[in-house]
C-alpha cells in the first residue's frame, strides 16, 4: 500500500524548480517526485482497492477515499487563513490561496502568459495546438477541457445536478448556482476600481466599466457598428436579418426590438 503521509511529507520537494524528471511510460505525464509517479501509475493499473460505501466509487489510495467522503458529507476541513473560505480537498485550498497571493508560477513557453495552476496552463496550451481531446459521445462535438464537455452533455440530458439549498432551484452548471446564490446572500464580490460600485457577476462589472471607458467591445460583422453590450448588438443585427422575434399577443404584429413592441402595446391599452 502507498503511505499518503509520506507523499504529503515529501510534497514540497522540487516544487520551487518546476523540474519534472519522472515520466509515465504509458501516458507521458511528468512529475517532480518519483513517489508522485508511483501514485499516478495506479490510474493505468486499475488497482483501486478502496471503495465508497455511499456511491460505490473506487480509489487507489485510502486518503483519496477519505477526501471523497468529505464530498458526500459536505465536510470542508481545509480552511483559508486569509479569507476563511473552506474546502473539501487540500489541493483546492492550495489553488485558492493563489487568488490572494497573485502567484502565477506556470508559464506558457509559446506566448508567455502565466497561470496560477498547472492544469490551467495545460488547457491554455491547447489554444495554440488546437487539441480538443474530449469528445461528446452523443453529438461528436470536441472540447479542449473536460469540464466544458461535462457542461455540454447537460444540454443533451437536461440534467441539473446543482441545487440551491435555500430555494431549491436547480442548475446544469456549478458556476450558475454560485451566481444564483448571490441573490440570497447579497454578495457582490466584483468591484469597479473607478467608482467603487459592486456587482454580483464579473460580466456585469465588465459591462459597467464601458460606461467609464466608452469602450464598445461588440462589433457588427455586417456594417461594423459597435456596441457596449452584446444584447444591444443582437438587437441591432435584427435590422440586417429582418428577424422580428417580439410578437404582440393581441394582434399578432411582430417587431425587431422589444422597445418597439412595448410602444405598440400602448395602442391596445388606450381607452
């Protein structure tokens, strides 16, 4: 059996150098320590003697099973001493701390951009290589990141596995649940550095900043006109396509813009 404590005790070895001299002969993945390689090779040997009594999932390490059980129980024993946020896995805490320190030790040797996590660098490099190793077995669409494939599959299954503990609403993506929870908590973690206004979503902050900068990021590829919001561009493009998606429920007349429909409705409401 592999001793998890030994792995943890030696986990800082070669961390600063970034050198990974130990390579897996099967998949080519590299590691900074021989023990990490030995642990990884269980993935290929399929030796998983530790089983979860709750869901039946199996693991090659007892400590991996212990961490997995935290997920079922909702336990989060790893706490950030900076902001107090808690995590079920130690590696998730390690990744989170980088958001406070700003540390980005993983660098792309092609374009120079840096990342706080090695997995993010690996995914980024696929933008250069065009590699999309994750394939949907339903429609064949390919993705550069496994998480994108997981999200995509929900469009086929209609599955919404993420549930709000407060109101019970369900979501197909965890990020959407996180955004939704801010409705209940009132949390607005995204702050404008120009006026101090706060927002619950990063996309809302991006749109808001255009007020200060005058920047118009969304361009019509037909006439070249620019807009500060994607919704405004979509509405504008109806002029070119002739699309009229807004319909009057009373007389059936259609309009290219919602504002035009509202103005039209006043004809019916006038006494």
